[in-house]
């Protein structure tokens, strides 16, 4: 066949015979063919189907090349041409008949093999039965009953399965995103709680410092008050000249006493403000604890939903 005709045939098979989907990134058509193949296998050769399942062998491990190359990778060209002729006449779905015919012809051999040997046999040894008898291969394939209605039903089931898988993946991704957001919120709240706790400790230290300062000022104020009282007694008991001499000292002491009293009042105001800040900080701290507990429960629920626990 000339190159031009061969290329035209390739284009026709890609488009009109739905083979293009075998080579796209998602291999959608190949996945459908493999699904239909396994359904037909379960129906026509159930013992082989069960044996392959028990051995952990899936069709993707050996049959992908069958549908991607139409057996051209293994059979001699004269046999491949016969397969191509039937596909061109009856449609690409007829490839499933050949696949089932191979399994039926090697039925007993397959049932007697275990995993390692069986995988290699399905890839290579399976074809020996028809290697020199193309007519028998064609005849056995025609004896396999595959109706368009049945394939359409398998295609619908496969589409429903794909849609369910996509919906499950979308739901799982949504749960993962929600879980990620909740984890971020928990982290932020933990950071905020740590900051509030630090502020709480700092305010408590500042409050203690202020109370100590206020106590010291009160002691000093008491000393000054006592000194004023003592000086007043001295003034009262001394003569007029002593009164004049001491008046300036008394006034100075009174002035200092007033300054300390004002400072004491300021410290009391600061103390009241610090106490109010401490109360507010404790309330915020308690609210953060409650919110963190709520988010932790939500995070635990999400992990359970994802099967992470």
C-alpha cells in the first residue's frame, strides 16, 4: 500500500473507527474497551475472569497493547491484515471478539498458571495457538457473541462509573480544601491565642509592677505624712521664731506630699486601666479557647470523613 493511502487509512481509523481516544492523555476510548472486555470476559469465560481476579491481574496489565495495536505488535502481518479487514467492515468493536477468542482458546492453560508466569503468558504465549492458523482465529472470533446493544449497555455502565468516580474525586477534593482551610484557621487561632496569652502574661507582670510601685509610694507617703505631723507638733511646741524658720520647710514638705499624692492618684488610675485590660484579655482568651475547640472538632470530623483517622 502506498504511503499516501496508508496515511489516509490511519486518519480514517483514528476518526471514523474511534481509535484516536486510545492515544489521548486520558485514553478514554482505551479505558472503555478494557471495561467492555472485562465485562465480556466475566460473561463468556467466567472461570478465566475469576482466576485472573484472584491472581490480582487486571486487563490493563496485558490487554492494552491488543486494542492499541490491533494485535499488530505480536501476530504475523498476514493474520493482522485479516483482523484489520474485519474491523474495517464490522467496526472497531469486533476487536473484542478476537480478544475473547484468545482467552477461550487458552482457557485451560490460563487456569493452570500463577501470577508471574501468567502475566508473561498473557503478553506473549497466548498468541501461539493461532500463530499459524489465521482462519481458525477468524472463525473462533465469529463464534463469540457480541451484540451492539450489549456493548452500548456496557458503555453506559462505564460512563456512569466514570461520572461517579469524578463526583467522588470532586467531593474528596472539596473535603480536602475545607480541611486545609480549617487547619489554617486553627493555626491562626493558635497563633492568636499564643499572642493573647503573651499579652496576658505581660499585663499581669505590669500590674504586679504597678502594685509594687503603688505600695512603695504609699509607704513613702505615710513617711511624709508622719514627718509633717511631727514637724507640726514641733512647730506648735516651739516659739514664734522657730515657727517662722520651719514654715518654709513645712511648705516644701507639703508641696512634695501633694506631688506624691497626685502621682499616687495617677498610678491608681493606671492600675484601674490595667485591671480592665486584664479582664478584657481574659475574655478574649476564653473566646479563643472556645473557637479553637470548635474548629478542632470540625477538623476531627473532616478527618473522619476522609478516612484519615
